[in-house]
C-alpha cells in the first residue's frame, strides 16, 4: 500500500497478486488431456522420423543410374519384380536394371535409390517404361530427415496444440509431463443466495456469480469447480474453505468484502492475518481481498455484484491462472476502437465499462457502451462482448476518439 492515503492502483494490486502466485508441480497427462497446456519436459525422440527410407509417391522404386539414357523417344524399360505396399513388414531388395512398384510411405527396397512417380511411366506391370532420367534420391524420404534419433523434438515451455501433439504421437509418446490446469474452487457467499433451479422467495437471489466465475476460470485455462453457496456465517465460511484446501490450487469467493454489517468474508478472513482486504482504484471492483490459506493456497475474495466480480476476475484472477499455467502473456490483448459515444469517468480510477465491440468493414474497430454504471446489471452484461478501459487520467471519453478495449473473446480451449 502506498504510504499516502491514495488507493492502490490496479497495476500495483496485480503486481502484488502475481507475486503471491507460485507454481504447481508438473503432472503427466495423456496427449489429448495435455492439449492447450505447456510442456514441462524436454522431449527427445528415441528413433528417427521417418524411421525408415520410404517413398514420397506412388510409383516405381528404381536405381537412378539405370535411367541415365531415358528419353521420351527412347524410354528405358525395367523389369518389375514386385510390389511394395505401405506397411510392408519385410525389407525387399532388388538388383540393377529392375524396378518395384511402390506406394506412398512404403519402405524403399534395398538397392533402389529413387522413385519414379507413376505418372512419369507407362504404368507397366511386368515391365515399366521410364521416359526421362531420374536423379538419385528423387521422391525418397530419408530416415531421420524429419527428426534424427536422439535429437530434441520439443522443448519445455512449448504450447501443446494439434501440431505438437501430432509430433509427440509420431515419436511414440502417449503421455507427457505438462504444467497442469490449476484447480480453481469457486464459492459464493451471501445469506440471500439460493441455487439455480429454486424459485426465489422475497429477498432471495439466485447465485449466478459462481457460474460466471467458473466459466471465466475455465475459459482462462483452469480446471474450475463451483462448490455452491455459503451463508454469511463466520464459522461456516471457514469450514467450507478449510474443506476445499486440499483440492484447490486457487480459491475464489464472491461477496462479503464491502463495508456492510454482514460482510463475513472480510471479517472472518481478516482475523486470520493471511488475507488482506484493500481498496483498489478501479470501478467497479474497488474492494478486493487477496492472500493465502492453508499451505500457501492463493485466495481471491471478489466483490459480490456480478459486474464487479467479473471485472475483478479479469483484472486479477485471470492473470494469476495464466501464470500458474506457465503462460508468458498473462493479460488479454487489448485493441484500439473508436468510441461511438462519450462517457465521463472519475479521475484517478481505472474504469471498466461494458461494451459492444464491432469490427468495421473498412477495417479497425468501433465500440459502443452497454448498460449503465450499476454493477448489478446482468442483462446488459450479457449483451457485452468487451470491457472498455478508461484509464486513471481520463475523465472524459469523447465520442469519435480512440479508446482501449479488452475483448472478452472465448478461448474455446
Ligand atoms: P456483497 O458483495 O456480498 O455485498 O453483494 C453485493 C451484491 O451482489 C448483492 O446485491 C448481492 O445479492 C449480489 N450478489 C452477491 N453474490 C452473488 C452471487 N453469487 N450471485 C448473484 N448475485 C450476488
Ligand atoms: Mg453479501
């Protein structure tokens, strides 16, 4: 915290949060479970790729020297002494002046040093006519030309997408050691909350935050789990958190961090001394709690209003999840867009407004605001596809000028 009484900035709070995020031990996963994760080992191949010399074309395996005199007028005729299909398990061989019919991917017979594609021949079965000279190595895929035996295939830190998973499979790895998805446990607090599926009585509110935050955490790459609702009760909250500690890499609560008389998250966790409650110069999302429980499990205590909760998640929890995943870029990429309307914003506060980002047909983006300042406005939140960031210095967004936008794109991980 700054020594004057100004609020902590978003960047200061984020730096503090990230400082409190450690690492998770790597685990071994099967290939498709490892998709989207970062490799935590250097992978070498035990064998070469391709593992045997093979044909790049359907055609005839021949000796290049035998075709030296070939021309369209006087084709060279070679006797065809066999057929080799892909998957042929024994290595065949052939002598000078001979040819073997060969399919793409089939092993090159001993004695052959080139392949003539079928379309450059008369497609003969007993004898084949070749109309032009072939150079040694033509249409031949050499063992190890892709990857030599023992050489590095992928380095620790590589992101595992389809291309990388293909290579791992090709070199015989069905499991790899990766940085795991952090297990994020989400807990909603509030005595007014009920589960979705129940009909709210007067004064009751259906818990929507845990769905929103679980979805956002999953989208950020976490293995997210909601554990439901805890009433505003000191002991019950501590029990609920305690019971999750062994299952969590990150805990997230929503609600109960403001100045109200029943803001139990703040009351109960402040006493432990390992979770700090502070005010950040942002709107919405001013009250924030962050610290550790149990064996250094990070806990985020986000404000309960849905918009505040999501903005807080984007500002602090998402980068923390990305850090645990080992990702280098922790923040979403922002884009510049032309504001289609004006807005005012308090000085010294970073304001996040919900927006609708449009891609202009002429190129570039424009953005309109959606929903008012109220952080309880879920319907307009659901219409938005981005957050417009109005920085601390800006007090007036003028229509037609450029603003910074955080597109809330789905990762479709
Ligand atoms: P709090 O931060 O606990 O003071 O809650 C602020 C506002 O957000 C209140 O109107 C709550 O009813 C609402 N709220 C808190 N938690 C949730 C939740 N899990 N789902 C939907 N609304 C919530
Ligand atoms: Mg509450």
